[in-house]
C-alpha cells in the first residue's frame, strides 16, 4: 500500500512539474518580443513623409559675397546657396529667395567674403535674414557692380529609396531602387524677378534590389520639353517629352551583375557606378519658382514599360496612368526622399532595425527624430 501511495505521489508531482513547465514555456510575458515591421506602424493620416520645409532667405544688399551652409563645419556638401549680395532691388528692399531646406534645420551658418569667422543665423517662422556686417568691417573683395550679369546658385543633395511591389506592400527594406543625387540651380535676378537658364543634376545609382525591371526618371513638372537641351556623361540618359509636353529625363540604369541583385547583398557588394552628370539648358529662361520653390516641381520616380507602371513619392501625380495615389489606406508609402546621403539596408533586412529612430519619425508624423538616419546599425546596411 505504501508503495502504491508513493507511486501515486510521484506521478502527481511529475504531472504538476510538467504543467508548471508548460505554463512557463508558453507564458507570453516571458517570450521574446516580436519584431516590429514597417506594416505594424501606425502612421498619422496627415503625415506627408517629407523631411523638408519651405523657407525664404531675405537678403539685404551689401558689398560682399555670401555662402550659406546647413552645418557649422561649412563643408561643401552642406552648401545651401552662394551669391553676390550687391543687388539693387525695387525700393531697395531685401531680395527674397525661396528655398527648400531640411526640416531639422533651425540655424544656418553664414560666411561673408572678407569677413573672418562664421555667423549663425536662425530660421524663424520660415525666414532667414541675411545681412552682412558694415562695409568698414569687410576687409576685401572682388568688385562687382550692381545688377551686373552675376549668377548665384542654390544647391541640394539627397537620397531616394523605393519599394517596387506597388500597389501591393513590399518587404520594406527600401532597396529595390536607391540613388543619391546632387542638384545645382544657378539663377539671375533681372527686372525684379528670379530666373534660371541652367540646371545641373548628378545621379548615382546605389542599389537595385527589386525583381522587376524599373528605371529611374526625373520629371520637371513646370518645364516644357521643347524648351530644354541636355548634355550628359552617359549615353543612356535621354530627354523625352511627357504627355502634357513636360520635360522628363530618363536614365537606363546599369545592368545587374551575374548575381540576382545590384549592391544589396553583403557578400556581393561592388563599388557603385560614378555620378552621372546632366546639364540642362533652358532655351528660354524660366521663372526660378517653376523649378525649386514648390515640392512637386522636380519629380523623381521609377517606372517600367511592360506592363506600364509608375511608382512616385507621396504627393506626386502619375505621368501616364490616372487616379493613382502613392500611399495606401494606412498612409504607408513606396518611396521616400531624404535630405542627405544615407546608406541602404541589405536585402531582406528590416529597415527599422537598420535605422532604429525611423519608427519614431514616422509615427510622430515627422515631428520627432528629425535626424533619424544619424543612428544606424551597420549590421543591417550596405556601406560601400
């Protein structure tokens, strides 16, 4: 009898132990946290996915040249614009120069020719007041008469990244097409208005990780195709006319290597192709505002011929197809543009792991983590 009681007690203890282990094994509070994916994010409906803001530089005439930078080191890559300040405007009012600047910018850093040091100028309510020191404080400069045929220039640079599964959501590594670009727009101030007769665009393809044959395009939405000529360092870059007569630059990307993807797999990285330079000349000068003032005026997108399909950034209209929006019902997008050069995620890697602060930027509607790309986990990206 004692043996039977002992055996029963042993079995009961074993059963209780097993049940306890089972509970611990499936206790949700003790399980690894499930990985957050892009499609899990709650994106504010009004988020435009832009990291830029419109601003106006109010420039008071002075006997000097000004260079305005986005960072305090005043490196060439951060140059925003450069111009001669010796300008004669109507009623001697400051010149108002419209700009598109990164949303994180709270101050710009200003150098005046003939003046030592760097001045910090705040961006207040979208305005940047540029006023040089008194002439007596300026040591020397090259003399330029007022209203001479001077040319100034506005600069910008950035990264575009696309998913290629539109209208289905992709895997969100944002490497199906990645490119860096540089933009320079020289302009003239004539008869109280800003004009431009040239534009310089440089493009470097960084990655092609999609399964479909998409090619990049740049549409100048307010410029007519018959008003431009282009010179370029690549025979694959052409100027074409859009359905409404608008100018479009097409670029046949480099063919992929023998492996499946171009620059998206860590064990098969290669040096990206060099920047391809495009010089655009306007036969008739155009209003500066038709190029740089508004967000949609320069449309960088990807498209494929068969079947004809386009993928644009949010807020842009399609070229040939109609009634397409480039955000889904949850305000997820297929393309983003960043105001700077950043590296892309490796194939099948979670973009949110590569850039941990990206989640906060998106879910806050762009109000937080405005420099989200400054925190990067290099285990998940292609850096070359």
